[in-house]
């Protein structure tokens, strides 16, 4: 099975933790809780409002693809820094559009 390279995994974890830390207060003020999850190819941000089943909002950014899954190569298609920038823009756009 193709695995996420350890150096990339560390970067993804760092970005996920930064995004959660930086936006937790803003989403909490709206009644939401922010979370992050990732796999070998993408980083996802999810905010749930109210109950564990929603309503919710999410943003997603793909940083890699798998060639000939599941035994092929892992191919990076976007820098992790670009993933963070993209997700921050999506989060900021959502917060701006939904401020009370």
C-alpha cells in the first residue's frame, strides 16, 4: 500500500493543528466546533454546528494523487503551504459570509 511520506505527513498535521487553533474561537462564537482530518491525498476541515450530525460546513484541498491505486506511486500535486493558503481563504470567505 502507498503511504504518505513522513515529512509530508508532519507538514499536514502541523497545518491541520494551526487551522484548528486559529479558527476555533470564530467558529465557537457561531456555535460550531472545528475539526480536521486527512488521508494520503487531501486535507479536510469540518465544522459541525449543534449536534455531531450537523448541520455542518467543510472545506477540502487535495495535495496529492495516487497512481494506479492501491499499489502505485504517491504523486504530490500541490505544496502543503499552498493547501494551507487555499483552506484559509475558504474559511475566511465562509466566516465573512456568515458573520452576524
